[in-house]
C-alpha cells in the first residue's frame, strides 16, 4: 500500500508539474531563442517580442478560421498546424518590412543599442495596435481536433491508481514541434555556411565583415528565423492555453528572463533557460499538500497548502532567478556575451 | 526671449488646444485632461532626470507610480482598529523579523570574506527567515482579512490629510529605487531596462495580492480629498453667488423666476465640478512649478554638468574622479521619487486606489513616449511631451472615429468592415503613439524641444 502511495505521488507530480512545465518551457524556449538571436546578431533588446509573437499567432488563427470555413482539417490534429506555414510567410514579410523601414536606418547609422531598444517600443505599440484592430483584444481559443492523448479517467482505469495522468495533445505537439524546430536550428547554425557566418557575425562583426560575409544576408536570415520562431512559439502557446494579446505582451518578461539566464546571445542557453524558468515557476508555486499526503504517514499529514509562493508571484520567481544569475554569473549559466 | 520662442510657441499651442476642447466639448473634460497632463508632466520629469540627465533606462515607472498610490492609501485612510487588534502584532513582528534578517545578511556580507560557505549561510538565513515570517504572519493576515471583508479587511492607514502622502510616496518610491539601484545599476543599459520592468511587475503583484495591506484587487474607494466636495459646494452661499455673478448676463435673459432658478441650479452643479477640478489643477500646478524650478537649478548647477559628463562619457568622468556608481544611484533614487509623487497625486485626484489598473503600457511605456517625444534632457520638453502625448491619448478616439468615418464614407453603415473599424477605434491610440514615437525618433531624435546646453 505504501508503495502504491509512492507511485501515486509521482504521477501527481508528473501530471501537475512535469508535463505542464515541459510544455510551457518549450514555448518560452522558442521565444527566448528569438530574443537571443535578435540580441546576438542585431544587437538590441527587442521589447516588441511578445507582440510580434501575438502578431504571428493572429495569422495562425485567421488561417485556421479560413480552413475551418472551407472545411479543410487535419482530423485528430489541430487545423492550426496546417495554418502555421502560411502564417509564417505573412509574419516574415511583416518583420522584413519593419526592418526595412525602421531598424535598418539605426543599424546603418550604428546607433547605440539603447536607442534601438527604444525604437522597438515604437514597433511594440504599432504591432499591438494592428493586432487589436484586426482581431480584437479578447480571449480566443482556436484549438480543434482530439483534445487529450491520455485522459485522467482512462489512465486511472488502466493502472488502477488513485491519481490520473492527463496528457493534452497540445502538450505533446508543443514538445515534439519544439524539439524538431530547435534541432533543425542548431543543425543550421552549426553545419551550414549561412549559419556559421551568422555565428561569426554575432561573435565579431568587424572580423566577419572583413572575411567577406554579407551583412544584408545575415540580417535577412535572422529576421526569417525569428519570424518562424515567433509564429510557432506563439501558436503553440495559444493552442495550449489561449490567445490574448495582453497575455502575450506579458509573456515577454519570462522570455527575457529565460534568454538572460541562459546567457544572452547563446541560442542553446536560451533553449535551456526556457525550461529553467518554466520549471522553477511551476515548482515554486505548486501547492504540495496532496503530494505530502501520499508520501508522509497519516499522522504527519500537513494542514496548509504547502505552497511556497502564491501563483500571483510567478514573475517574482523568474525575476529572482534572474537576479541570482546576474549577481553570480553575469554572462548567464552558459556563457553568452559578457556584459 | 528670442531663443525661448519655440518653447513659448509650443506651450501656447498646447494651451490653445486644451482651451479649444473646453469650448467645443466641455470645460469639465478640458480640465480633467489638463490635470492628468500635469500628473503626466511630473512623471516625465522623473523619467527625464534619469534618462535625459544620466542615460539610465527605468522601465519600472509603473511600480513607482503604484507605490505612490499605496502611500496615498496608507496615509489618508483611517486606521481599522479591529484589524489592528486582530493581527497587527503579528504583522509588526514580521516586519521586525524582516529588518533583522536584512541586518543579519548585511552583517555577514560585510564581515566575512567571499566564499562558498558565506553564500550558503546567506541563502540559509533568507530561506529560513521567509519560512518563519510566513509562519508568523499567516494567522495575522487571515485575522485581518476576516474583519468585515466587504468593507475593510485591511489595516487601514494613519488617517492623516492625503496631501502628506505626496511626500511619503516620494520616500516609498525612493526607498525601492535604492534597493533596485544597489542590485541592478551595475548592469548594462538594456539589462537595467528589463530588470526594472520585471521589478515593477513584482511590485504590482504584491500590491494586488496582499489584501491585508491595500485590500488588493478589491480596491480602496472614497479616499479623502484635499479639495471640497461637489455636494457641499452646491449648498454653500458664496459659491452660488459666485456662479450667479459669473453667469449674470446669461441669467438676466431669463425673466421667469422658477426657470431662472432651475437654470442657476444646473449651472451650480456644473460649476461645482469645474471648481473642484480647478482646485486640483492649482495644487498640481504648484507641484509642477516647484519641481521644474528645482530640476532646472540642478541641471545648470555643477552637479548637472557632472551628470551630463557621466552620461556622455562615463569612463572620462570616472577618470576625472567622479564616483559614477554613486551618482547613478542618487539620480535613480531622485527620479523615482518624483515618479512616486506623481503616483500619489494620481490616486489623490481619482479618490480611489485600483491595483488592477496598473498596466505597463499605460504607466511605463506611455511615459517613455512622452519623454522621447517631448525632448529628453530638457525639462520643458519633457513637460510638453507629457501634455502633447496625454492630449493625443485622450483625443485619439474622437480623431480615430473621424478618420474612420472619413475613409469609409463610401461604405454602407452596416458594412462589416466599417462596423469592425468603428469598434476598434480605441486601439487607434496605440497606433498613433507607436507611429508618433517612430517618426520622432527618426526625424527629430532629440524631441520636439531638444536639449539646449547654455554655458553661463
């Protein structure tokens, strides 16, 4: 019986902490790589991150609606997966337009990064306005298809345990898509010529220019990759939770934290940083009462919720990690740019 | 006189616009725009000190504004005696423990060399301290929140006139700025921006969540006022006489006595709210003028010259023997304190404290748009930015509606595009702000009124 309790406790943690954190972490990781690429290659903190993600997601939703009215669907998979490639085209187009009309001027003038960050706030306002004018500020769900891979009830029946393990299909899709996308990205950065020149440009701009790397091509590739990451990251978050422009704007904060924790300018660090932030947010704000009820003998059962922090303080978690990392390892866990 | 011509022209145009609103819309709207312009001006002065004088990015303006608002609540609300007796001692003891914890950590950091053990001990003290504080404060908080939850459920304040809170709000914000500055000012500029943005979110999270302090999202309403109440004014003789005098020409046209009386009553009701708003305007104007004089004096003092030297070339200033870290901390505290004053003023004017309304877009990024548009480094510019941007922010909806109607004039009134666009008119203000910021940064990077350094 004690043994059973232990298994129950593990399932509980898997269900409420591990699986959600893995999915949330993947979503943050994609955003963080986006931030870190822009920072490493274009050299500014992009405050329009969250809104660019919501812009891409908006197109995913619009195409999903279109496909739904036409009657195209992917069966058990959400239609949004089909819409993503089309949305990416629009998103990349938008980013290249913004770059051409806004950022390019400051880049060629070699303005300080602070000024570019300010400009990105202007872009943030504009993007936010466009998203709200086109699709409105309200909460939207655009998920269709099979909702659960494993339902809590079925799992209980199957195993005879008290605790159910529910795995949403969106969580699995998020994790698989992230893994595919991120491994392709790392392959691209490490093995292809363009990827290598991007890294060289990020490392030392002058040296890279000296060895004949075309900066225009690098910048364009960066925006294209950024567009892909922003759209997919945003769409996965929206599928898993829901789409609301204001939430996306706020997601900018944990994404920034993830990028900095992982060492800004270092894509692999950003990838892991996403998971660090997601796991610590969920671990610290989860109420462990039930877990202890399983693990501890009855006489020692806790009265309270055993919650370290209320869920309202999830920003506080990402920020505290950020401060600790910045105080002890200013370049992030994995060496990014030394600041 | 000549060289200040653009300043005078810009301000006259601005005042003219507000007066036009008064004539065409109503004096009530004009005055409420004017009052919020003044508050925005105080905020921009705070941000301008940090950005324009010293080049520090502070994206935590929202947090300092909220702290100012918190001060207004804690100063003006009458203390809730029951709550104090129910859980006051626990809270005070927890406060004492927090201070003890901070002192202990400080002591260890000062007296022991940097080592792994020291890090572990500090971490242990903090974790243990948090656990103990939670354990002690929890029953107190619960008891306080159970005292008439619908009406109070919090400790209340000191019951002093709300005007004191403007000073206290400055101290609150300055205190937080000191802590942030100690931790984050060593970072590079854009890191500081991200760090302050996160901190301001945490401040809001705390204010929203800690119900025993400010009732959280249940809001505190009916704060005391430094100005008279409309209802009282409407029954005072001297005020009615004043209104009668002002409108005598209009009233004399009406011969019927009862009709005249109802017209007068209507005028008194309108007049009373205008009068109250004027009182606020006066108070705010005094603050703005005092701050303007102080900041102008500071800008042209040796200290101001030093700050500009640090901003333009940190290393050179450091080599000249100026303590860059200390000056940055000082200016960060000063600027944030000014923002704190503005936060308290804002809550004073509204008469209510709603933690849920603090959003970074409105209280951080909009203020930054004001500073950049107005002219960073120039106090007159920053104030003008506050006026222009706030005016546009409010009037963007009518302007947007007009534009939508103009461009879609050919379409049917029920056409889906027209209906959709009219529904989304409120969001045109974001577009306006964004485009405005981008245009100004591109073609007039120093703002409408650029920084001018006169060597006297």
